[in-house]
C-alpha cells in the first residue's frame, strides 16, 4: 500500500513510519506540505496518489490552543476539512486521529464512541469540529480517538516523569484525581494496521489501551519499570491550575472494536513495559 501520513514527523507519525515501513510512505508535514493550504494540499495529494491517508497533523499544544484560538481552528478544523475534501475528490480512504478531549469528562463510566461530545477546551472543540468535517466531506473514513499517548522521542508524560526523576527532587507531586487509559503509540499503530486491512470498515473507533489509571498510578508504574526509587505525593487537579481544564474522566470504552470483531487493545501495563524496555 502507498500511505500518506499528515504530521508524519510528529510523535505518532514517527511511530507510524516505523510500523508501516513495509509500505510505501509519503510524509506530509511542514514545511513541504501544509494542511491549512487547501489547494496546496490537494496538489500534494494528487501528485502522491496514495491508497490511504493517515491524518495526524494537528495543533496538539492544549494550553496554547486557549491563547491562539484562531490557529487551533485553522489547523484542527479547517486543516481536517481540507484533508477530507481532497481525499473524497481523489477517492482516497481517510483514517484520521482524534482525542478523548472531545468529551466533558464528567461521566462516571468510560465514554463510548456514541456518547455526546462536550469539549471543555478550544483544543477539544476544534478537534471535534475536525471530526465533523471528516464525517461530512469524506464518507470513506475511519476516525480513531486516542488519549494519554506516549511514543518514541516524546514529548509525553513518560518522558516528562523520567526527566523530573533526576535525583534532585526528594518528592514529586502527581495528579491523582484524573483517570484515563495510558496508551502507547506502538499499540495504536498496530491497531491502525488492522483497521487499514479491513477496507469495508467505516466510522469512529476508540483506540486506547485497556485498563485505567490516574496520572499518579501511571507515574508509579513508570518508576517501578525504570527501577527508580522516586517518592510520589498524590495531589489534586486544583493544585496545578492550567489554562485548559483537563477532563477528570478520560477513559474510553472500545465499543466499536468489539462490535466489529476486532481484537482488543493491549493492557496499558504491558504496552508501557514494552515501551520502557526500548526507550530508556
Ligand atoms: N499526544 C497525545 O497525547 C494525543 C492524545 C490524543 C490525541 N492525539 C492526536 O494524535 C495526533 C498526533 O499527535 P502527536 O502527539 O503525534 O502530535 P505532534 O507530535 O504535535 O505532531 C503533529 C505534527 O503535525 C505537524 N503539523 C503542524 N501543523 C501542520 C500543518 N499545517 N501541516 C502539516 N503538518 C503540520 C507538526 O509539525 P510541527 O512540529 O512543525 O508543528 C507535527 O509534526 C493529533 O491529531 C493529536 O490531536 C494526541
């Protein structure tokens, strides 16, 4: 297959390059390809003539989206609309990456694919608007929502924790009242391969690792696997005020994987152990 990856030099994009090295890959990232330039992207896609597009490009700095709202809309909504309309025009299947931030995070159970969105942040609202553009303008699409992602080279929570545990801090405060599914980019990449191998599939899929944790539990497991004896103090979200409020509940139920008889995502402990052994 010939695959075009938007944002192909970002954290997930680099992992996809590794996972799909048996395919022909075209990387569509800045500066040579800008998804916010509708005509430019259309020319790039037409010349590349891929079998499928994996759309990773986005403005992912969640706090910066609050202060640079116009740019967030331009990239996450309008950029996705451009990618969707080009894919439709050229008959290319589109697999787009989205996020748990489309939800409010106040349910007392994991969110499934058909729960009402209700983003708390500019990032979440613009990503959801991007999803809607894809649904409307490119029927032959898959949308994969992921969360709490870490991958080779970072940046990620795992990389941040490993940097902080440099022996200079007697204790680290880590948020214990947000819960989610820590998810490895490698696990996402393997499941995207399964989805791509099923050309008849369409729709929105949650693709986070199985099992749940708070950031505090996630940090504890990182240090256990790394053999680092770092004292951790659980704290509250309110102790770390940030410009963009984080959802308290980021857990995603993988209902569509089940309904389409696809294998479950790996447990987060196993995926993290595999990653730590390779990365650190
Ligand atoms: N990381 C997470 O925890 C997480 C969680 C949930 C969902 N996601 C989603 O997963 C996807 C991949 O995330 P990631 O962590 O790999 O993000 P990332 O590392 O920030 O990668 C995004 C890539 O897109 C590029 N890009 C930015 N503007 C562009 C434009 N106008 N045209 C073409 N490329 C452009 C970026 O280039 P520059 O670096 O030069 O800007 C970067 O290489 C995103 O859709 C994100 O919303 C991520």
